C-alpha cells in the first residue's frame, strides 16, 4: 500500500484533511442444524419459542454441551482466513443483562479464542490491493430477540435464536474508507459461503456487523472510536461509516471531543444516533465458564479439516486468470459467488473462455439483475448458454441472432439448437443470396456508393441495411467481403 493511495481516501473537513480508521466485528451464524450448546434446531422462521431447549431457556441445573460441528466450522473458517488455529481455547462467561438473554450472561471466548490472527486480501476496483488483518475469530452464543411492536404495553421475547452459534470475526483497524469496508464484508461473506460455514444471509440476520469508526489527522495517534451496532446490510455499512466519520469530524472541528460510545444506524434517516456509553472488557466481568472444560483440538484434526477445504475465491481467481486468460476484473466478478464460478466453468468448458465470460457477465448477469434473480434461479442453464455459444462458434447463428435465441430460451425454455432450426434462424452463408441483397441496395443508393468510395467508414450503413434486409441472418464476414468487392474498397 503506497502512501499516495491512502492519501486519496482522506476526507476534507473545514480545517484539515482527516483519515477514517475502521475496524469491523462481523457476527456470522454458523451453518449447523443444532445450537452451540444444545440440540435445539437453528431453522429460520419457526413459531416464536418453538426451537428452545431447557438449556437455551436457562432452566436451573441445565448444563451446556459443546456442539462439535460448530467447532469444526469455526476452524474451517479460520483456515480459510489463513489464520492461526489455537489447539487450546477457553469459553468464558460475558456478564450483562438483556431481557432476551435468560442466563444473564453470554457464553463467549475472550483471552483464548479458537482462532488467532489471519488476513483477508482485497482487490479494489481501482487496482489497489489492501490486506486486512484478522485479530481473532471466536465462538459465542447468540441472544434471543425482543419484540416491541406486537403489544401496546408489553415487550415480547422470542428465544428461538438464543444459543445459536455465532463466529465473531474481528478485524484489525486496517480499513480506511467505506468502500474498503464494503469490499471487506463482501469478500468475507464470499469466503464463508465457499467454505459452507455461514450462508451470509444478512436479511435473516445470519451475518451482521458492529462497525468501529474513528477519525484522525494523517500520522496522528488513533482517535476515540464509536461502535455502530448490528448493521445488517453492506450498503448500510457504507452509509453508517460515511455519516459517522462526518459527524466526528464536525464535532472535533467545532472544538468538541468524541465520547467512546455505542451507536445505532437509522437507515431511514441515513444517520447514527447514540445508544449507550461503550463498555470496556472489564465491565463484562469475564471469567472462564465453570461448566465447560478447555477446548482442545489436535494437529491431526486440524490437518484433516485443512485437507478438505474447497478451492477458495482467491485461488479460483488466480486459476481463471492463468488458465482461461481472463482479466483480473472479470475473474473477480465471476468468483464472488461459488455458484456463479461453477456456472461459468460449465459454460467455458471446451469453449472460448473470454467469450463465455463476456456472455455470463454481460448477458446473463444483466438479465438476472434486471429480474432480481441469482444464478441458482436462472431460467437458462449453463449447458443451454454453452449451446448458444456453440451455435455462434459454428457460424450457424450470428451474435445478433444469438441474443434473440437467448431471449427465447430465457422466456420459453427449450434447446437452443431446436429453437434455431424450428424458427428458421440459421445464418445465411449462401454468397449468392447475400450478393442479391447487396446488389439491390447498391443499385438503389448511388449517392451512398459514391460516399463510400471517398469515406470507407460509410460501409457501415450498407452493412446495417443488408443485415436488416436479411432479418439479421447474413453472415457478417461474408457480407463485409461482398460489400468491399462491390464497392471497390
């Protein structure tokens, strides 16, 4: 990272330029059928309090039992973040009161987390590469949910989420702009989805972030940070950072000081507001949970989990650039989601990869975005799109007709080859038929012919007329050759 690149991200205040310093604590729900310390279901959308065991409800005498699958998922995530896996970790009690936290404490990890330092590498759109350090990943249980809008005088409590396993992934304060923060969460979510350790569904609350923001003059010590709690969309993360950084700059430039506090982001107003003063670690009175032994994982178990990891986004992107000859940008777009990368590889198999990438990124993604769909719900399969590219490569249809076939396949289904055959969409390669079309256009437009002889670019007009007359079926190369010959170019 060059100093110049970082300088470009400074925010201008009324008295000076300011640097924004951002760290994120991402809470990712572990993909597991059961909770962290009980056998209750983690399924989304159940009736309130229908997925609650006696342990989750903190009934007297109920003891937690660790879910081994949650531990394995945390370790796999750590390996995917190139992080240190700690062979011994400890569960602690973090003491605080919420109505939806029946125990009166959260079982979490503090000084001895299951995963230590790692990193996430970001390739930004401007070509800049930023390495974001991971401070730690620890396992903890989620709280329940307080519901305030179903009764005019009472708050209701739903404990379905109580005890659900979360991975808290804490970054170092290495981010310097809202764009970097959004790119970081996007990349982190992509890695989690590739690994299958979290589905990253932010609408369901399965991935959310606490955003720590401070500002300072370049080169100065770190400023006082404020934490924006539970931001549940990447767009909102960006908006929250922008507003909070501006707010802090205004306060300081007006002669005030920043109080360390917890804030909430209001997406309707696009602003943050104070929630409470920020607690320090000692306020939670952490101590090792007496009901849980230290967690020990052998090197053999870690090695087995590492050997079973899938190809991750960075590895896949490197391969797409090297083996398929794609640009870094196109590869980055294609590997963001595992399903998209798999779709592309089927389309590109045995075909020109750059053409395949162009069609997947422009035609397919464009249409999916327009209709609010993702690749998993695409009306066109990878094999159908590949068949359209085969018809183009064979000269059976032109690029223009290929887009028509794409549209028909999208809306009506069917095999592209059958669509072309049954609808008479085959490209005209008969030179005689094309010559007849060209002769007719040339004879009716002597002024255009004269213009083309002095301005060769005017041939484009003839191409357009001939393609129109042939219903878009004339072979473009054959048409160009015949036109040049007829016009004496």
